[in-house]
C-alpha cells in the first residue's frame, strides 16, 4: 500500500474557502458599514451651527411673540 504524501482534508479545505469568502465579504461591506460614521462627521458641524443659532434666536422670537400678544 502506498501512502499519499499530502492527504487532502476536505473539511479543512472547506473551512479555508469559507474563511476566504468571509474576508472578501468584509472587504466589500466595509465602505457601507463606515458610511454612517463619515456622514455624521460631515453633518455634525451643520447641526452644531443650527443649535447655536436656535439658542441665539430664541430670546428674539420670544420677545416678538410677546409684542404681538400685547
């Protein structure tokens, strides 16, 4: 009986293929998963500006509302 030098383990090969596919899927999905973080970074200055202007304009609007009620 002759022994094989490199016996192929089918389950080991299958696991290697699955691991390779997982890495490829992660590579493809990475930009989609990072998109919300990038958008938050871009939009945050605008939201901060909006909040600051609302705080500054609130007393003015309240004063005008008070004048209209009189």
